């Protein structure tokens, strides 16, 4: 079964725009779990423009499902994650001023660094996933880091899907097959939506987890959070 992990960054963005604690990030996370999500994802950035480090500490003791923390493994992030000990950490090569994640790792170039970071997190019992594109060499070198999983950066798939879904999925299927052959778990995320999620899952049903934030929270403005999560989980059946 492919798990649905809800990225709640956008909820924190709305809260931060006004100050105070409305909407309540922790309550939304608990509601996502109650409505059927199998995980919660957060991506704290150094400027704390959405999820704050304090949110990570607040969320950890109350969540009952899987907790996934994404981010660039700078020293402050590594310290936070090792202290909080989520179920999974996803390593993303974000620039400090990136609006959103927009590229995967060059795992060959960063092999030594990633091996050290992966081993560091695994030493305290945290599963590690590395954010990658569909370049097969990046997946091969990701495996050499000792990581548990890779997460496929799916924005190119989402962009091409409305024009040619078969062409859009082709490199992702090839990448997913290689990851499976190398013994890597497989996650996927970025711009997945009610429009394109079902087709990806039908072609690559062995995806372990999808992490979805922007589209899901946007859909919830119209459908409500409970119905939205129900609809996303339906795409994964």
C-alpha cells in the first residue's frame, strides 16, 4: 500500500501571514491523521517562513502516524532532526532562498557528504530518503550512500502530464524500476495532485509513500480537509 503523507507547510504559511496561532498547525496535523493520512511531512527552512523549528518539537509527541522531516542537511537541520528523531528524514538540496524544492541531488558529486549524513541519521534509528531526479546515475549513486529510500522529484511529470501522460511517466517508471532493482525504497513528491496521482500510482504501484502539500491544502479550501484526504487516498487504491 502506498502511504499518503500530508505536507502541512502551507498551513503554517497562512498562520505566519497573520501571526498568532490560527490556523493551528498541530490541530491540522491531528485532523489529517484522523481523516486517514498515514503520515505528516514538514519542511522547516532556515528563515522559518512556514514550518518553524518549534513546530517540529510540538508535533513530534502528538503524532500517531509517520513523521517525515524534509530539508537541506545543514548543521542546524541535522541537530534538530537527530534530537527530534522522526521516523524518516528526506534530504533535499534546497538553497536557503528557494521558494520551493526545485531539483534533486547530484549524488555522484556529493557522494562523500551524503554517505556521512545518511550514516549519521541511521545511527540514531532514522530512516533516510534522498530527493533525486530521474537521472539513473543519481539513483545509482544514491544507493552507494547507504540510503534506505529515494524520493523522486515529480514536478517534471506533473508539468508534462496534461499534454502527454505516457511520455511524462516514462522516465519515472525507468527510475522506479532501477531503484527497486537496487533494493531502495521509493517515495515520490512535488506537484502531485488529484489530476495526476492516480495514473502515476497505476504505473508505479510499488511507491512506498507520496508526500503532497500544496495541491492537497489548496483542494481542501474547496472540498474540506476530510473529503480532500479521502479523495487523495482513493487515487492510491
